């Protein structure tokens, strides 16, 4: 990562309030955020759905205006600029989205050329630039295809190429990999890393997925209820998380948790007790050695042996954050049901588990997940009662990206 160390985006005590329709109330989507993003950063902004991430990022290209405070981008106070003066600043900011927002009736090449047409580039310059971009994102062979003929990862590559067309200095990525499978996510993240390294473009990476931040960001801010509750280098924040919400992100890297459909399939094949065990290789401790998040799943082999039951490992995923292995594995336990119960009681003492029951006595997925209490997890914003794994799984982002580049808005802007 090219480290310019000069701030390129600065939020200074930024507040954004929305008026709640019908009621004479306002709600604070962004609550007194001060944040500085340096040139050359891949800056992750992580938080659960509704934390205010999209609102925050939309103030960078002035799609939203702050209620108070200022947003400075490349030296310009974009929070107090007219549309006319904003134009050249916006041209230096590319944006990509979860739903790609491509024009379905345009080819790949035409999609990429679109911002160049808006910017009145000469046709031969346009063609040359599109060719360059197609090569950069690895889609040279697909220039004349339509978006419907592409995979999700390819569509996002087109989105990236289009965002890069006018040589921006900043790329805003709002949940850009949230609609992609893990493998494709990694490919797209590697491309973003190249965008950062080779082109020197500062990337603001909005996500609710910890592994996205972990894979490519150098700095991270954690958002909760409109506030930035923690920020720093990815290493510092993940190695010694201070805030409850940050701990939860780390505690619940549930890559290996099977989804309901997977559980249904497994149940048919393996009629025994299906149990997911959260794996954390070791305690996560703070600078004083106090345990922030306890280890989990460490004693499972010993316990299986001690209780004389049978186990089969069915499903799982383990990842590492700063050398700490975390994830989840799903077992089928068979044998004397009373022994299995005793074993699970023992296991649950030192580990986070999700008990899905057996084929004959299944535990409903949501119930199972809701019963699985995560160590040290505080109540999420607005939720009642004890936080459960279910809260952590409600991280699915609403499809709330406005289609910024739809033909109508673009036409208005041009006229
Ligand atoms: N245009 C809007 N009008 C009213 N409320 C909004 C608007 N945009 C966002 N919000 C609210 O602001 C909060 C933060 O939303 P958002 O920034 O989209 O969060 P995130 O991207 O972290 O999921 C949410 O409660 C959302 O409903
Ligand atoms: Mg959002």
C-alpha cells in the first residue's frame, strides 16, 4: 500500500440527521464522527446494518449533506459546496456498489465508457481508455457481452472499471463484495488491492464482513449506532479490540456456520446430533492480559474421548486474524443420547456451541442459533434482552444503495 500519510478525507464532528416521515422526529444516522483517511489508505469502515456506514460514505461525494460538521475531501469542504463546484471533485471519486448498478442494455464496454461519454471524451480516447480498463480488470474477452451474461464477480469487475474510468483519486466501495461468494470476494478484493497499489487510489471500504477488512484494509473504523467507536490500524484494532462491538466482530467470525439450507441437507444425510462449535484458538487478551474474548472449542477432542461418544466432522471454516484461528466446525455426534447430552453440557462450559438437534428431534434453525450465547457479547443497539448469535447473524445488508448512475439522474446532471 502506498502510504502518503496526508489526509485526503477528513470528517470533523459530522452529524447527519434524517427526518422520520410522518413523525415530527429526527433520527441521527451519523453521530459526531471525526475521522481522517490518509492518501493511499485502504480504509475499512465496519459495522452492522444500520450503523450509519452508507450515510457516512455518501457524504464523501456529497450525495448527502451533513446536518452539522464538515467533510473535507482533497482539500475541498464538500459539505458547503454548490453542485457546480462539486462536479470536478466528484469526478475524482469513483464508487462501486453491492448490486453492481450496471446498465443491463449496455455492453460491458459501453458500461465502462459511460462516465467518459458524460465527461465528453473524444471517441478514440474513450475507446483506448476502455480497452486499458478491460485489460486491467481482466475482462478483455468480454467487452461485447451484456451484464446478464456475466458472473457476479465479473459484474463487479465491470463496476470497478467504470468507477476507474475518469482516473479518480478515491474509490468508495459500499458493500462491494457482499453479494459475492467467498472465493469471488477474494478475487475482487485482490483487484481492489491492485487498484490501491498500482494506481495509488485511496479506497474506502464499507462492509459488515470482518474478513473483508482483514484481507486488504490497513486501517479500520468500527461504527455502531452512528458513532465511530474505535479506529486505528487493522492490527491494533483486531489484536486488542476495546469496544464491545469490535469484540463481537472478532468473536463471531462465523465463516464456518452452516446456513439453514445446509443444515437441512446435512440432517438428511446424518441423522445424529448436529452441533456447530465455535473455534477460537486462544483467548483474546488486552494489554493487561485480561481476557476480552475467551478461547472456544479447545478441549473438544478430549471431551469426545472422555465421554465415549462418536463424532464425525461435517462442515466448517477456520480463518485467522493476526495469528488467531477463528471459525466454526459442525459435527455429527452419535451414541447414547444421555452421554451426548452430558458431553454437550461439558463442552458448552468452555465453548460457544449451536445445537441443531437430531433428525428425529430437530431444533429449529433460528431457535438453535438464538440459544447459542456468545461469550462476552453485549446487547446490540436497540435489541432487548440477552444478545445471541442470532443478532450477529442479522448482518445482512438491506439493498439500500441508490442507483447513482441511473440514466435519468445522469441525464439531469448533464443537462
Ligand atoms: N434517506 C434516509 N432517510 C431516513 N433515514 C435514513 C436514510 N438513509 C439512512 N437512514 C437511516 O439511517 C440509519 C443508518 O443507515 P445506513 O447509513 O444505511 O447504515 P448502514 O449502511 O451502516 O447499514 C438507518 O437507521 C437508516 O434507516
Ligand atoms: Mg449500507
